[in-house]
C-alpha cells in the first residue's frame, strides 16, 4: 500500500546519508499509517456493507420476479392442460354423438319401414276380419230366420233335424245363453253351430272340448310368455344397471387418471426446472469460488511480501539499535572459474544490484509490482513530518520501533492465519455444496424417471379405460335397445295378463256349462 511504500522510501532515504536520528518522525509516520489504514478499513467496511445491502435487495427483487414468473408459468401450464383435456373430451363426445346419431338414424329408418309394413298388414287384417264378421253375421241372420228354419226342417232329409223337439230348442237356448257374453269369435261360431238344426250335439260337444283345450294351451303360452318377459326384462335391467355402474366407475377412473397425469407432468416440469436452476447455481458457485481463491492467493502473496519486507526493515533497525542481533546478508558465492581468475590476480565479477522493493530483493505478484510502479510514477511522497522533541537514545527508542514492527508482523501473521482458515472453510463449504447439489440432482433425476414411468403407465391405463368405457357404452346402448324391444313385445301382455286370464277362465267356465247343458240333453 501507499503507507508501506512511504515507510520503505523513508527508510531507504536514510541509508545514503549521514546518521540523523529520526525516531520521532518514524513514530509519526507509523501513527499516520495506522490512521490511514483505519480510515481505509472503515471505507472498505462501509462499501462492503452497502454492497451487501444492494445485493440483498437485488436478490429479493429477483426472487419475487422468479416467484411471479413461476406462478404465471404454473397457471398457464394448468390452463393449457385443462384446455387439452376439454378438447379431447369434446372430441370423444363428438365421436360418441356421431355414432349414436348414425345408429338412431338407422333405427328410425327401420322403425318407419317396420311401422309402415305393420300398418299395412294391420289394415289388411282389420279389413278381412270386418268382412269375415259381416259375412258371419249376415249368414247367421239368414239361417236363424224362422221361415228359413221351417224351410230347412221341411227340406233337409237329416233325421236329427226332422226329429227336433221342443226339448232340443230349450237345450240349445240354454247352451247359447251360457255362451252369451263372450267376445271370442270362436265361441260365436259354437253358438252359430247350436242354432243349426242339422248339427249333432256330439259335434258341438267335440268343438267345446277342443275349445277348452285350446284355451288352456293359450293360457299356458301366456304364462310362459309372462315368465319369459319378466325374466328377460329383469335380466336386461340388471345388466343395464351393471353396465351403467361400470361406466360411472370408468369415468371416475378416467378423471382421476387424467388428474394424476396432469399433476405428474407439472411435477416433472418443476423437477426439470429445479435441476436447471441447480446446475446454474453450481456454475455460479464455482465461478465465485475461483474468484475468491484468486483473491486469496493475491492477498497472501502481498501479505507474505509485506511480512518479508518488514523483516528486512527490522534487520536494518537492529543494525542500528542492536548490532549484535543484526544478520548480515549472505556473501555472494563466486563460481570456480571466477575464483581461479581472482587467484591469478584478476578482478572478481561485478556484483549484481539487488532487485525487488527498495533493493531488498523482496518481490510479489505482477499486480502488486504494477501498483507499486503506479505509486512511484505518480506524485512524490509527502515530506516526512517535522521532528518533535529532543533526540532520544537508542536504548529508549529501539524497543518502541521494533515492537511496532513486530506488531505489524503479528497482525500480518494473524490476518494470514485467518485467511487460511476462511479459505479452508470456504473450500469445504463449496465442496459440500457441490456434493449436496450432485446428490440432489441425482435424486431429482431419479424422481423424474420414476414419474415418467408412472405417467406412461397411467397413460396406458387411461387408454385402456377409455376403450373399456367405449365398449361398455356400446353394450349399454345395445342392452337399452333389447330392453326397449322387450317392453314393446311384453308390456301389453304383462299389463293385460290378469284380465286375459280372467276372461279365459270365464270362457272356459261358459263352455263347461254349455257342455253340461248339452250333455244333459242326451
């Protein structure tokens, strides 16, 4: 530094002149150096504190900016994922709706065709039945006319008709009364047969037996049909409920899987961003450690040079104050050739002038020499302070000057020791930080691999669940169609089953009564 250079210059100036005690001036210079160093230390400390505060403010502002940008990235990433999910859902809904629409169009077309054909068939049946009923009614009216009956009684040669008595008429009347009230055309045909005079009661009884048997078979068919309808409808409804429950479970599983995939994607992105930030921080820490190490080496070189220079200065003071403690500079060793030349009467080679600071041979790094050169090339050092007081003897002054030099050396030793400890601590902290960062990076990389694997498995499960859902929806639709056909086929029968059963029981009872009446006539 400038103060050290000033002191060196002052000490070197006294070597070429006669002895003049300057201990008071040395004390003043040393005091001025102390004050200057304290002022420089205060300025450096204030500048360091200001720099620390500015750095802390900058770090806080950058952290807020990073937090805001991270939050914006997360929100936009979430929105992007939600929009993508909605788009996929709308696409699936469009596909399902399109497929359902085509099936509905086909069903409507088939329904229109079937309805048209059924209506045409119904009209033909209705018209034929009306014509048949009209023909039967007209025939019955013609054949039941009294004149026709008399004519048939006179013209038909059948003995059964010729021998019809008043008893037969009553039996027919009672049997017809028993059959009256039925809405079955087949019973009307039996009633029509009873009105004929030439029809034998045996044929009518056989017709009644056949009719009773037929009605019993029809009831059995209705019973079987009812059981079939109830069983099939229950099975279809149970299957429909089961399919709907499966579809609901699959939809929940799909939603949960999509949410898991979205969350995993965000976590992977966050881990990747963390790894990038960690790599950047390691690079920054490495650069900072290099700069600190370079500064440490430079400062240690300067302190070593200053310590060595103070040793030279102390040795010079010892030469004046304590000659016994003065250590002479080592004599120059000449080579064998030069020694032979001197012995033969020649002259020894010239001694090279000592280099380094003030001819002491002490050197430091280039930047220290450059700083010294700038100091020498600038303004001349200020004159030494004016001596104060009377001259003191060597015994009185030597202790204070040498003690001051020893204090400076001790301060340098302490500073160098502290710098060694700080350098070791900084290097250990750096190595620990790098190791922790490497462990954290390996852990995060492993987490990314695990999450990517889990995401791939979830995407595969999502595809399978969506395919299963589509299959279940198709099965549910087919089951709905089957259930619809079953209702079209069975609702009328199930709804009118009891009424038809009661009507059929009544018809059978009427037939049995008519048979009993006719059997009693025999």
